[in-house]
């Protein structure tokens, strides 16, 4: 007769072997699952990590925060110092409401250069920068009214700068070189700062000879320095420079310091005349960094001449004979328009 003790031993051994069998089965199943998973990962279908990497930049920033090469990352440690969203147009004028080249006026945007010129003869430009003061003065002096229009209009928070062929009255009053009218704006008397980040959101015009720009100059009227956040040709020049997918950046320094000068064309890969884009430059003591649609694309060495207050300029130039972009041709459509959504500036907190 089998003792109770032996029965208990047999049951314990049976139970132990049962658990060993269960564990072996589970391990085999896990190995099969792992093998299946590895086969999936090496197939053509992307893994979850790859999907996140291939997301659009804005969505990546939403998930993981701004990347170090983005303007959003830069602005985390900066404060807004200037902004015009163009809900209206504030022209800098004297007490009589006329354009002035002197301090003491009111308004934001001066519409002539600091040397009181309505063009930049050194660039061989073919436009005269006009405004309401210019038109009023011209119409008072002329027997007939000019057909030229104020180049600045505001609509739904967008500033439009218009370039158009000059009529006979303007050509007679200004000179035959002024084949076109256009507009420029500066903050010479309303805003300036030493170093910082400057930004514009704009839609640029297509067409050979058209030359919009966003740049900064020193308040003390010296030149150089000059920092060009964006220059653009509406079409390639005769020597192949520019084009609708390229923007030009530059940091001009004093003569004799060419090792510190920095300028180049950059191909952004898309036609920037089709939509609004953001152009920015961050000027600091150690370097100057350029941004397109929120991402850094070029860096210049420190410019020792930028340690002074700079003001903002936005203009739509038209090239004349011998100019950098060349002259408009039959393919250039007029009126031509530069659209500006906003202009902003920031500095370190």
C-alpha cells in the first residue's frame, strides 16, 4: 500500500514539471513574437521614430519644442522691442504733415533716405520713392495732375508697396532716369537698437529688375556697416544671380576688413513670390545669423562695426542700367507689389 508521503512527493514532482512546461511554452512564444517584430522593423514601413522625424517642422516643435537652429528657440530668451502689424500706416511727418528728414516729427515710418534722397544713386536704381507729400507738392507745381498713386496702401493688416512706370509729369519733374515710382520705409527716427533679432513677413514680387529688400543701417549715418537680412531679385540677372528661389544675405564692414565681410546667395528651394515667408537676422557681438521661415540657414562672423544702434529699412527698388539686378524687361509686369504682413524686432531679456 502506497504511503501518504509517497503520494505527496509524486504530486509535487508532477506539479513542478507542469510549471516547467508552461514556462518553456511562454518563452517560445515571446521569441516568436520578437522575431516577428524585428522582421517588421526591417521592412520598408517606417518605425514610429522615423515617423516623428519626418513630421513637418512646426509639428515637431509642437511635440518636442523648438530646435536650437530655429527663431522660436532664439526668441525664448528675447523680448519684443518693436512691432508694426500694419492695421494702419503711420508715416513720419513734421508738424505740417509733410515728409521730413529732421528729428522732432511724429509717426513711425520715414519715406525717404536719411540723406533726404528719394533714390539711391550709388545703386543705379531707376525708381523715385514717392509718398503723399511728394504727390501733393508735384500736383501743386504742375499744370496737370500726375497719374502716379500713393505707393502705400493698407488692407486687412497688410501693407502694400507698389512700383509702377512713371508718367510724363514725374519724368519732367524728376528726370528721365526716374522711369518708375515706388516706396521705401525706415524707422530712422522712431526705432533703433544695438544688436537683436529683426524680422519681416512678406510676399515678394516676381519680375526682372525688381529688387525688394529688408535691411538695417546705423543711426549715426555711417556706411558701412550695413546688415542685409534679405535682398531679392524678381528674376535672375543677366549674369545669372538671384532668381525666385534665392535670397541674398550680407554683412558689410569697413574697407580693408574683407575677412570680416560676409555675403552670399542662398537657395531656399521654393518660389518665394507665391506666398508669404518670414525673413530674419540676429545680430550679436559674436556672430550674425540669418533665418528663413524660422530656421537658421547662414552665419557670418562678428562684424566689429555693428556695436551701435541700427534702424530698419524696407523698400522695393527697381534696377536701372548698370544696376546689380539689371533693368526690367517685357516679362516684368507692372504695377508690381511687395506685400508686408508685419515688421518686428526683439532684444535679449
